[in-house]
C-alpha cells in the first residue's frame, strides 16, 4: 500500500474522508516529459474527470485517494475523444484551473 503522497495507479479507489466510495482511478496520463501528469477518475454517476497528478499524490492515503465529494462532483469532465486527440489541451487547462486555481500546468523539473 502507498503511504501519504504515494504512487497513484489504475484501479485505486477514490473515497471521502468517511470512507464513502466516490470513484476509481482509470488511468494516469503522462505529461510531455513522460512523468505522471494527470489522474483520470471514473465517477459512478457517469463520466470521467482529470486531476493533476501533483494534487492527487498529496491526497493519497494507504492506497486510497481521499477527496471531498462536492469538489469531485463539481470538477470538469473529460471525454475519451479529448484524451485521444493530442492537440486538444482544453481538458488539461480546465483541470489545472479547477484543482490548482491556475491556467497552466505545473512547472517541470
């Protein structure tokens, strides 16, 4: 199991602090350098949302991602067609703005 700030991988559960299920990690999308960039979360009510990896890594506890229900429900959705189109970066900008309050991806090392 991962400790706080641990590695995020497909299949990890996403839940509230109280342990209520919110979704599951579908995939980790790499950034332009090949490092983990975004975590795709499948939501039981339908759809997917992308969360910057740096945000999710800080919310990982013992192999589970812990998020606020209303924050996750209000997050912008991402469609498979957007993920399959490398020139479509709108979903990344929306995720960065929603989760981190900024319009550009985090700086690379």
